[in-house]
């Protein structure tokens, strides 16, 4: 609306600009006297409003990643609106608290530091939002590397052969699988130990029996040797040697021990086949269990968290000077937007509106002092009149009491005189 600058105060402003100026706590009645400052404070209020919108958008970026479920977005929008309102109120206080005063360093510097801190808080999520495509790609690359490492550790610590890997890296990466592979291997090792224990003794005694059997056959066939007579036929020596060999075989239990070793070899063959089949089944169980671990890992990272985005953004900035420059340029721009109201107030000279507010404040203080002095005089007069009335009443009461006492004395003296006259008359008569 047009402003008549020839009249003071100017006509009240009823446009939307009035509400925008209300954000910075402007008193419109005072501003009507210096209407030229309306545009300045309208722009200042607009800057604070923009800062509130940016802060709400920043909070929406953060809270949108925090909530799940059907009420996620309503909750995120509610928190974003609250945060934007809080930032507007805080910035409004930072500016409104300087109205009427001189923009001194000691006044504006603490407010500027608060604005810078708020700017950092507001800027970071918005920077993430701007660089989100590159950030999401970096997060996916990081997750691919982490997933490959995660999978390789579980596979290295749980080989399909069922061996237990006891390295420090595998302390927390052992699968708890219920399998008969360990039992089969234990049984196989037990049978191998038994066979290794039985076989040498059996071989030694078998060699001894073979030697006795050879001597018996040579004696019966008449083959000349140091242990034979060289006479062929079923003679006494032939019978004795054959009986000795047979008796040794029975005493040594060679047939039973041969049967035991044969049974052990048969069981070892069966166990070896079972172990191979079980190893194949166990390997499939290991792969299934690791696949479940991988699925859980991926499910826990179904969404990208804000901290993960910050980390990825830091990696991008560290790897590229161009990205780092763009990142800090955008960050400083957003911080500067939040600091603009305070900087504007600090760098601008004292406005006519400030002078009006200062004058009104000084006038109000003087009127308040005069009111206090007037009230003091009034209260003093009231108290003086009150105490004066009390003293007059006291004086009147004292005088009345003295008169009453005087009349009482006179009456007593009169009564005494009458009593004396009466007694004297009785004396004369008597």
C-alpha cells in the first residue's frame, strides 16, 4: 500500500507485510511515526521466516529417516513444523531484543554465535539432501564392500568340512549347527585308532604263523631245511609241526582278529562314504545359515540412516576437493542465511524506529518514575492525615477525661461539705 509521508503518524498498514514484521517484534504504532523503516523490518521478518522454513525442511529430512509405520510421515511433519516454529521464535527474540538499542558488539556477538550454531544444525541435513544422489551411490558401494567382507568372514570361520577355526577373528563368527558330522568323524577316528593298534600285532603273529606253517609244509613234503628232517611223508615231525602251527593259530586268535580287522575296514569304508555325504549336507547347511545371516544384515540396512549419509558425505568430501568446496560453499550459504537478521541489525546504523522505541522507553520510564513519586506523595498525605486524625481524637479524649475527673472531684467535695453540715447540725441539736 502507498504511504503518505507528509502525515505523522502514517496510516496503519493492514497488508500481509504487517504480519511479517510482527515476526521480529515490531510495534506498528511506533513504526507508523517512521514509516520509511517498514520495508527494512519487512525484509528482516521475511529472512527469519525463510530460515524457519529451511529449518523445518531440515528437520523433515532427519525425522523422515527416524520413524516407521503408518504414522511416520505425520509424526515427521509435526516435528518439522515444531522445529521451524521454534527457530522462528528464537531468531525473533534475537532481533527483537535489540530494538531501541545501539547495535553494539557485546550485544550482537553472542546472538551471532547462536545464529551460527543454529545455522550448522539447519544446514547439515539440507546439504545431505542436495548431495543425496551421490551419497546414496557411495552408501551402496560401502555396503557392497561391507557385505563381501561380512560374508567372507562367516565362510572362512565355518568351512564346509566342519572344521573348527579358532583364530581371534572367528571368535564371534561360529555357526551353531546341529550336525552328525562331528560324531561321524569321531567314530571314524576311533576305528582308525583301533585298527592301527590291532594291525601291527596281528601282522607280527600272522608272520609267525606263516613261518610255522611253512616249516610244517616243508617237513611233510620232505624239503631239506635247517628246521626239517628232509624225509617226506606224514611222519611224526610233520604231524608235530602241523599241530604246532594250528595251536599257535588258535592261541593267537588269528581268525577272530582277522574278522575284527575286516569288520573295522568295512565300517571305515561305510563311515568314509557317510562322512562324504554328510559333508555335502553340512556344507549346504552352512551355506543356508550364512545366507540367513546375510539376509538379516541386509534387512537391518533396508533404509539409509542419517548418520550413514553423513559418513558417506564426509568420504566424498575427503576424496574430492571440488566436492569439498561445493559442500562448504552450500553449508556456509545456509549458515549465512540464518545469520542474516543479526548481521543486518549489527551492520546497519541505528534506525529511526530504534530511536522512537528508545524515546518511548525513556518516556515510559520517566512516566513510571513520576507515577511512583506521585503515588508516594499521595500515600504520604493519606498516612499523615490518618495519623493527624488519630492525634486529634486522642487530644479530644484526653480533655474530656480531664473535665469528667474535675466534675467528679467537685461532686465529691460537695457531698463532703453536705455531710459535714449534716453532722454539725446533729451536734448542735444534741
